[in-house]
C-alpha cells in the first residue's frame, strides 16, 4: 500500500469495522430480522415483487424508483448468490402514499408544479410471490425561469447574481424554499460589505406560453440593504483549557473596521486548524442600529488535547502494518503540538525475483517525533521533525536506513492554498538486502551507493480545491515543489529537484467520477556531484514508477533504469536498454506519469458501498533527458527479441489498463485493482513482466 496510512483513535476504526461487518452480515443473510423490526405496532407486512410506473416521460423508471425507500427485490443480492430465495422484499401498504409524495416533490422541484403520482392498482403475482405495485404519474406542464431580477432599496455589492443556480432557462421550483441556497449566497455577499441587516424576499410570477406543456416564470428578489455595520468589539467564550490569546491571534475580524463575511470564514478555518476545538460559532450579541456597530461573540467548543492513536493495515506490498501515536495538541495551554508516531510493517518481497518459495518477511519501521509552534511571528507555523526509519527496496536489492531532522515553516495564503519552506538534514545508509545477489555489490560500489549526508531546503506550494480529500468527486489539486541540496548548505550531495502534480475530478453519468492525474519530475546534480553524472543524485532522491499508486499492471518500482553488471550483460549479449529478469531498479532522474480513472458506484449487491473502476495508466522514469524519445510513447510494444525495434525497451513509456473494486470505509476506500500491461518486456528467453498484476491497498491512488 506504500504511502497510505490508517489512523484510528483509541482503536475506533477497528471496533467500527467489526460492528459494521456484523451488522452487514446480519442484514444481508437475515433480511427478515431487520425488516420485521420496522413492521411493529401490529401493522401487517406485505411482500413487494415489482413496481410498474406509467405516464412518465421526463424521467426514467429507474430514476423514479431510486427516490423511493421501498425497493424491488435485488437481482444479484448476496442471498441469491448463496443459493437462497429472495424474490420479494417487505413493504407497508399504509405508507405507499407517503412514498409517492417523494416522486411528486422531485417533479415539483424540477419545474413540474402540478405533477402527481397515484396508486393505480396493487395485485398479487403468484409467479413472483409478491405484490405488483402500479403507479400512474401525471407530469403536467413544466415551468421554466425566463428572467431573474433584483429590486434593491439601498446600495448593493456588484455581481450579486454570479454563481446562482436558478437563472434563465432553469426549471422553476414550486416551493420558494428551494431558493434557499441562492438566497444564502446573495446574503453572504451582502455581509461581505457589512450589510448585516439585509432582507431578501423572493417573488415568483407565472405566465402561460404558446406551448401548453411549457410555462414561464419571472423571479424577482426584493432586497433591502440597510446600513453597513462595523465591528465594535469581539468577545470570546467557551475556552477553559486554552489561553484566550491563542484564540485572539486566529481572529481576522478587526475592531473598528467594516464587518466582512470572508474574515469570519477565515477565522473559523484558522481556529479549527489548531486542532484544539471541535466547533466554533459566531453570534452578533449587540447590534447598535443607530451607530451601525455590532459586537461579535466567538464561542468555541474545546476538544481533549491529549490523544492516543492505534491502527492496523494490510496491502499488497506492505502486508501487515501496525501504527501507534501519542500526541498533545495544547502543550502547557500554549497551543503547541507534540506528537510521537511509530509505524512498523512487514514486507514480503521477492527480492529481485530470487526466491523459489514464499519470500522471507523483512521488518521495516519508522519513528517520528514532531513539534509544531503555531503562529510564530503571528503568521507562520513552525514544524520540527526528528525521524529514524528503515525501508526495504527489494526491487533494487537494498535496505535503506535513514536518520535526520527537518525544520519547516508553513503559511495558509488563502482558504485553498498553503505555502511551505522546509530545511532538512538527513543521513542515509543503503545496504545490500540479505537476499540480493552478491555480484551486485560491485555495481552498487560503482554507483557510489554508500552512506552519505544530505542537507537541503525545499519550497512547496499547494492549491486544494477538492470537495473531499478522502473521497474526491469534483474539483482539483495542484502541487508544486522545488528542492535544492548541497552548495552553501554543505553535505555529500548537491542536486536540484522539482516536481509538479495536477489532479482533476469531474462528475460523470451514472453518478461516477472521472479522475485524472499528471505528474512531472526532474532531479539534476550540480557542483561536486556533477562529476558522478546521473549517479550524483542519491538513490533515495531519485524517481521510481510502477506499482499500486503509479503505473498499475507492473511490479512495484520496477520501471526505468536498472543497476546492471556489464559482465552479465556481455554474457547475455544484451543491450543496456533491455530490462533484466532480476529487476535491479536504480530509479530515474526524470519522471512522467499520466493516469485516468473512471470511478462509478455499483448497483449490486444491495446497498453496500461498493464501486467499480476502469483505469488507464502510463508512466516511466529515465536517467538522461536524451533517453526520452517520441517513439517511446507508442501505445504498444512487444516482448520480442531485444534486438527488434518493436520490442519493449527500458526507455519505453509503459502503458497499462485494468479494472478495480472499491469498498468504502470510514477511513477511505479499500481497493483491489487488476492491471494488464500493454508493454511487456523480454530479456533473452525470459519475459520480465507478468500478464496480469493484482494490487491491494487503502485509499485512492490519486
């Protein structure tokens, strides 16, 4: 699973998962238990075999049925898959009229003001052993908004209508309460100019048109602006353990200045970002209409500052993971944070594909001590981190041992962007894996893969506009980082490294999401490291591709340049651009990844949160810029003779496609992906890449 983490407070996720699993099994295997519980108070129960809908032309039967809480029998439920009969489901006839109101409400919200849904007949079907419910829908004419106007008393901000949902050409809702989101948007824009007492009254007038099936509506907002208010005082309440000045430094409202809604939103974000509070609210407690001033009360709800976290995880690469952490988010009441984190995992890796049986497990670990000083110099967060870890890189026959610390400052430049500067000092010792080929030691020595220290400074700028970081369905994420090491900073390595990632998410048909990613990276040595060529970049700073989160269908970090023994190449009579069967990966100095993934919820089985995925991945890493050839992006190459021009080479841009399943959990989706490589490689008589690769992990790959 690579970089994915599962963090659970006081084993909450583990307990929750067990409870959910038991509940699902009971509900699925014994649906009558849960159904009977709903049919109490002596009311009779009936079996529903089918719902038939007629009279609907604007919306399909499937769309209307999805609005109802009563459901037809599931074609592919777990019960039928286990061999049990489940040809009908339970329902209460006395609630049918209430159910049909849901269809009427849906129509009227979408402009069909006179729509109705009624029961035609209910009869028992002997073959299906249940009732057939026939529903007649009368849609009637649809009302469309023809104009939206503002009638103002007083001065209003500009561009109040931008971004409104109900505009010209949009179906007019029958209930004015459906305009609530647009009214709120107009009100907050008025609040941005201090118009706290603004009053908004929507009025909708209806007209017939030449088309009997279309009516017209004119929407008018009557707005009374009132006075522009300024903030006369700010009062804080609800804090017991936290010093008042800790909250005051997060407040962006300024006494004596005009009230601004954006300042309220930023203040709320900053206060919650401290992790000291569960909630924060803003209430105008004293409004002076004569002087146009307001006293704002900021009320906070504190959370327990100390916490313990524990988690378990599994994956196709890191088979078993154990995570534990202790932390305090309010050290001595100052708002400073102190955290101790440990992460231990077992890697079952076939090191360079040398194992004849089950690979031996290799224990890895990571220990971190982190301290955060919020709002240093009133704006910057100062993050200090000490770390020590060991990581197995079986594809390269290496074990990496790292020790170091970092000192970083970050600032939130807007509601959606964060800028960071990090100074890092680390010492890395790469050692041959116990199961690696002894002959590779010479190649590692030639590559100067030895203990070395790196001192670097990096700048990172991220724009986060996803609707949900864990389950993104729309928006985008942009991340740029540049790092320089060596030079005046000292150390054994001098290089410049940069990377840019851009993720997009768009809603599609069937309730799905089209997700895409482009990643570009480059790292170049300079100064004293330049004489070592591409090897002037330390191993741990190079780029790797292939595997569960980059290019599925290929083994983890298996793509790109390899550490090769020239004597072995000569004996096999292979060129240096042909992959070897033992895959001693060395990483590259240039990276390109392209991923497209269509995520769509699956209708079966039942109401389980299961989704399907279709994906197309592409990517590779290269040692030299000159190795990136235009023909490497060809859609297919073949595991033929290495001397053939159409055979797959190390520099080929690798493509793969596949399918996957997603099972949603409170901490993110559990995923299983099956990848099929489009560019398999051959080394002499051995085909290097498998026909199919299975990847198991937690969380989306991007």
